[in-house]
C-alpha cells in the first residue's frame, strides 16, 4: 500500500477536494483506496457521505478496532474524523512514548487490503500532520495561485525537513495548482505560478486543477467525482494528476 499525504498549512487550497479527486481517479482505474481524515473539520468524512461518527482516526491511531468504514460505492474505505479530534492530541500524547508514530504503526494492520491510502491533513502543522508525514511514502501540496500560498509552502517545506529526520524515506512529490479559473488570465496569477516554478523546478507538477462546481456538488451529495460527474473538467484534471502520482 502506498501512503500519500495531501497537506498545506493554509486553508482554502482545495486540499480535501484533491484527496477526493485523486482517490476518485485511482478508483476509476480499478485501485483500492483507503481515505484517512485527520482534519477535525471532517470535510473529507462528510464529502464521502458520512454524517454520524463515533469512532475516528484518533481511535484508529490508538489501536481501536472497527474504525474502517467501507463505502457503498465499492473499492474504497474511510477512516473518518469529527470535531472530537480538536481535543484528542493530549490523549494521543499520553497513549504512547512515540505519539508521532501512531498512524504509521496502525496502518500496518491494513496495508495488504488497499493499493493506496490518501491522508487529508489538517491546515496546521501539529501532531496529526506530523503523524501523516511520518506514515507517508510521499506527500503533495495543493496551492492556489495567490500570494499567501507561497508563505504556506515555505512553512510546510520547513517542517518536512524536520520530519525527514524521523522518516528518511519521505518523498516530496510536488506542488500542483488548484482552483484555477478556466479563463483566468490575471497577470498576478501568471507571475505567482512562474515564481513557484522557479522555486521548485521539477517539483512543480505541470497539471492545473480547474475550478468546477461539480466538486462542491459531489461532496454535498456524498458521492465521488467519478460517480457524480465522470465527464467533468475537474475529473479530467484529477485523472491527469493521478497518472503522475502513480509514476512517482
């Protein structure tokens, strides 16, 4: 099982949408996908149609059973989140001498059941995000073409360098641009994208996720993109991104 973390300290970068979109593309290709929601806002959980949560990703990290919920759409399962995660960090800290390794240890039990695990990290560089980066084989950063996104990128990269001391095999897969308006010709957007390209070189993924109402609609209806809007432009974009991810 390949473990992929999608992370960015800045909110509003289509992080959850990207986890759902990448997962949808991989499922469409016949892969078995495990979605892991580590964000107390639990947008991933709701986007997959789950509203009432009693066992969460924090419970999974502490070794509790029955935290995996299989989707009715097949080929994917969810380890959900709820707002209870806001108060769980102290409990996780006292649960283990190495609380940053809890997720990695817990995933060993399910590694033979899935091809990919996709982790939706919270927009904060706390214990849950560190757990995700230590458990992951590779991580990706979604960004909007906005000035403040550059600041978020720098902070994530700084923490990643620290995490690599604990997870020496962690790979930075790259950055991809999200929420790009199909007709966006703003000079500032072009300049920011150019700046990111110069900073990252080959780690800037040459794929752009276009703004599409289908993404919001699919999440409101609790359905994955390949089911709700298989011919949408955003599904097409995530299919291209998934091909890059499969090769990484």
